[in-house]
C-alpha cells in the first residue's frame, strides 16, 4: 500500500537544484523544482528523514487543503468548514504563518487572525472549548499561502527554520546562516575529498557544515526538536529508526579541516560551536590572519569563506580585497578558493579573474559566490614575473 503524500521543501534563492538533488538522493519521488521551493512525495518516515538530513531546506511543509478564495468572509467560511480534529484538539495550541501574493489580501497578520478565528470558533461551536494561540512553542504550526485567489493550507513539520541546527550557541558580528553555508559549500563542489580551509572562520559555520558534508552526518542531528514530534500521529519508534539508519550512513574523513580568524573571541566561539556539534576531532581552529598565512598542505586545497563586508565593518575595501588576491596569488598555489560577497564593486580589487560567479542572497543582500583557481606554481611565477617588470 502506497502511503506517500505531497510535501514542499522551502529553500533559499539559487538552491532549488541542490535541494532537488538532495531529495532524490534521499529517496523522494516526483521531485519538482519551484521558486525557492521543491515539491516531492514520500511517506511519514520520509518526512522525518527530510527534516533530519536535508542540508539546504529551510522548512518541510505538508499541504492538507487548497481552495479558491476571493474575500475574507469566504476565507473564514472555508477554513471553518475544514475538519480540524484530525490535526489538533481543543486543548492544543496553534500558530499560523501567512504569506500573501494577492491584491485582495494584503495584511498577513490580519489574515492569520481571521484563520485563527475560524478554527477556534469551529472548536467552540462543536466542543464548547477552544485551542489557544502560542506563537513560540505551538503544538501545531499552520502554514498559509495565498497567491491571487488560490489558498494553500499546510502543516509545518519543521517548526523553527531548519538552519537552527542546534550546535551554534555563540555567534560573532556577522554569522552566516547554516543553510546558506551548506548550500554554498555544495555549490562549490565540496565533497570531503581534500583538505579544507576557511581563512576567516568567524563562529565556525562553514567549518562545521563542511565536516558534516565530508562525514555524511545528518544536518540536523544536533537539533532539539521538530514540529512533527508534537503531532497526533507522531511515531517515536519510526523516528528513532530513521535516526539510527541515517547515522549508519556516516563515512570516515581522511583530510584536514582548518579555520583561521584573527579575533580571539571568534576562535573561542568556533571551538565551542564545533564541540557542540561533536566534530572537534575533525576540525582545527587557529588564531591567525589569512594575510599572514601560507598554504598548510602540498596537496589540493579547497577554500570557502565569507569575508567581512563593509555594511557591518569599517574596512578599507580596496586594500582588504587586494590583500585577498595577493595572498591567494603568492601563498596558495594548487588551491580552489571560493568566497561570498555582497560588495560587487570590491571584486575588481582582488586582481584575479573569477572562473565562476554565482548569484545568491546573504540574508536580503544580493551577493555573488565567486571562484578563483590558483594553479600549481604557474600563477605564483606569473605574479612574481609581473613584479619584476
């Protein structure tokens, strides 16, 4: 008997293809890419596995009803007509998240309030009691999406965004979102088959995500809870089997993962976060400026980093980005270096031609993930010859 149902995994701009590939690799069927989302089919166990293992998903939602709606009275009526007893009871708590792309409905909080009214009125009319709202820790989180006249009602199986992995307790001045970090690593082709360096490691997010990819550790293994654990039909035994099965698929890692930061506070935070993720044996963090460093291996090196950016820090951008280029050219032959920046003007100061530029967003800042390939010897020699001209 096929117990599969449709689900939607939400993601960040530019990660749809990565997420679709992750879903197929996990065993999803009928995978279809959307905009910042990928729809797929699977059973309850797969829903648990998707939440536990997907690196580039922000949320996994389970659609339960859809209808056309033209005004708020019709919305109230159609929500009221649904059988909510399948998902919650009068003593449950609920929260409603609403996204609107509509001329008729323009205020998401008001729409959420209207939907809440319809649900609690239905319970009050049939049970004499009503569920309460708890926006922080609800038993059921309902996701509402209205596009023009089309309304989708879903259950949020994740709860807090899946970038809350559970290992990062300390953050520095400009921490990078864990889902963004994992996606950038996957876009860069990181697969754990070489040494890795983040030369400006901040609170250690790239390092931690790189180690989890290298060892095939489930992305959210350190997370405290998922929303589906409060659902009426939660199967604890099945979830434990999914966790065990996923942990059995981890693999050995035989290279080095290294992080540098010149700030002692960042080094301490990185070390703490890495320890929280139980990855200390795989990662070394040192207090060091990238600009004073040399390549620590003779073998191929994969480098991914997030340089500080001018919006948050008072830096001389021209000097800073030219130092990145000079350090790569002089000290890092045989290296594939990737970094993300929202300062597109500053890229010209690097003094190297990127072999790839990928459009991504860091929070709300349009950015580029850029790739520089430093060939063994040739670029270094070329740079030195230019100096002698």
